[in-house]
C-alpha cells in the first residue's frame, strides 16, 4: 500500500501546476482546498481520532468552501 503523504503531495503538486488557465475564483477554491487538505492531513496524523485521509478530505472540503467565500468577499 502506498504511503498517504507522498501520494497527497504529488497530487497537490499536480493540481497546483494545472491551474494555469483557471479563473481567479477557481484558483482561490483550488488553493483553499489544497491548503485545507494539507492542514487536515496534519491534524489527522497528530490527533488520535482521525486518520490522515479523513483529515485531508474534511480539510479539503472546508478549504474549498473557504476559498469560495474569500473570493465572494473580494469581488
């Protein structure tokens, strides 16, 4: 079974580098999701209640929502 952290880093790098032709809103949502997934994975690894994958998923969803809200406020 592959280790979750290197796989998550590779996928995050692929998503961030593919953001060249995105609108400002899409960039902010993607950035929020990537940061949220990273923070969520870290919290999931440190805490005893969640595993890294669940933490990354929850953090990514919350981060994407935060990026969308941030974009709405900036407009």
